[in-house]
């Protein structure tokens, strides 16, 4: 029985500084990779289409400009997803009971 209590405490403990900085670093790396990938596809696709149609650099500029809102949308999704996973209070309802606490309620 004492093992169950230890598991509950470890599941509810607040992350320490190294865990938080690790999450921040992983998020920054994801954002950088997504930004690089979207820009690489935009530049590569634009140059390829410009070479095919002889319209250099029209499509490349158009694709790069179109990549900005796409990149912002993807960055926003990455950051919100990371924030939602990092904050255990957000997964709890207004009464303070989380999804995993439904079976562990104490009867009074």
C-alpha cells in the first residue's frame, strides 16, 4: 500500500529546474527544426518551380512569404502543446479533481 502512495506523490510532484529547462530546450529545438523545414521546402519548391517555368525568383519569393503564416501556426501549436503537457493544473477541473483522480476519491 505504501508503494501506491509513493507513486501518487511522484506523479503530482512539481518538476525541478532541470526538467523545466529540458522541456524549454526541446521546444526550442522543435521550433527551429520546423522553421528550417518549412523554409527549406518553400525555397526548394519555389526554385524548382521557377526553373521549370523560367520565372526566377517569383515563385520562390511567393512561397517564402506564404511560409511565414504556416510557420507561425506550427510554432503556436508546438508551444501550446508543450505548455499543456507541462502544467498539471490545467488538466484538473474546477473542483481540483483531475482525470486520473476519478477512482481515488475519498468517501466522506
